[in-house]
C-alpha cells in the first residue's frame, strides 16, 4: 500500500488528480498545517465493506415536518430555544 500526504490547499487545488491516485490504490493522508486530520482510502480497503444501497424513493416523497408549535409566522429559533428549555 502506497501512502502519500497532502495538504488541504493542495488537495483542493488538485482534487481530481488526487482522487485518481486513490482509484489506483494509493492512500492519502490529509494534513492541516502538517497535522494529520484525515485519510482517504480506496473504497475496497474500507473496514466492513461499505455498501451503497439504491434509494428507497425520491427526495420529493419525504414528508415535510408540520408547522412550528407557535404557528406559521413564528421564529424557528424561538421554538428551538423553548424546546431546549423544556428538556432541562
């Protein structure tokens, strides 16, 4: 396994090339100011074998939440803060 390090700016600037290297089997360690923060590995090397399932339906089929507790014109932040106070 070949492991290479890459800084965030370099990764952003040349993302396509780095992803091609991952496709070829390389592992990238992402650095933030020389500190390792992430690793990009080829999909076949991930533990547990990631399984991608087809969607169960279309996005527009997901039901939207109902109106806020205070009514349609209420401030969502106020409702959130009230809910948090109730949990305490």
